[in-house]
C-alpha cells in the first residue's frame, strides 16, 4: 500500500504541476501566472497532516465522494482500490505539486528563450508543438531529479497519512513496531526505505539519456 500511495501521489503531482508550469511559462507575469503562483504558494504551505483532515472533512464527510478511512484491496476491483487511495494520495501530492511547478516553471521560461525554440517558431510550428516537443523535454531534467528524490522520501514519509486514513502499509507497520519496541522490524523498514531510495535515484540517473539527447552525446563523446 505504501508504494502504491507514494506512486499515485507522485503521478498526480507530476501531471498537475506540468499543466500549471506550462500555463505559467506561456506568459510569465500575466494574471494567469500570478494566480497559479498563488495556488502553488497555498499548496506549499499545507503539509499532509493538515491537508488530510481538511480533505476528509470536505470531500468525505460533507460531500461523500470518498470513503473516510480504509481502502479496498486491488483484488476486489481496481476502480474501488484507486477510489479509496485517491484522497490520501492527493493530500500527499499537494506540497509536491507546488515544488514541481516552481522548478519546472523557471526551467521552461529559460528554455523558451533559447535560440532553437526561436528557430522552431520561425518555421511556423504551433505554440503547443513547440512547447511540448521542443521546450518541455530539455526543461524536465531538474523536475525528474526532484521527482526521484521526492519519491524516495514519499515512500518513507507516508506514516502520518496512513495513520490518518487507517491504511495498511509501512507507516502502520513502523508505528506499531515502535510502540511494541520491535527493533528488528524497525530496522527492516529503514533498510527497505534506503534500498528503494537508492534504486529510484539510480533509475533517475539512467533516465537522463532518454530525456535529453545531449546527455547521450556527452557520454559517448
């Protein structure tokens, strides 16, 4: 459950932050950019242990869109599983959205001023094609690095959210092990998180060659 929760939170954060960053970078300083920056600042100031109860109250208790606590095993249905995990994943993703948006926005603004982007525009390519085909990929290096680091942190940082939503996972296991003074289990959880963190960052380093062709040329030169 912990890995699923961390992965869902990361995917949500990446999807939302890319859309926000693209909208901001098209016209920096515009009303849209300022409004998105305000939303990003709000997300950045709301940690998961505050976002969780607020989302539970608004979306679960008041509107009834999501279950208040617990989750459905994937064997009982993927849709029900994702529905139950969405609210805790969103509560974790909010602060990540803000961090991803800020770093990608700055990189996109810088890339859009590069000569190769100007050449693409001069050839008559549409703004959306230039943005997603020429500007977004080379601007994603810092975002991918931060996402890899944060995913490793998310795997070990879901303790509070799992406790709030009563979800089975590393958080519940670690909490119960600490209370019962089960040192071996605590050490096992710490080692597992460390191994996952190293593995994720290794994958991130290898992905640079796929994202930016300039990295492949530098390695083979």
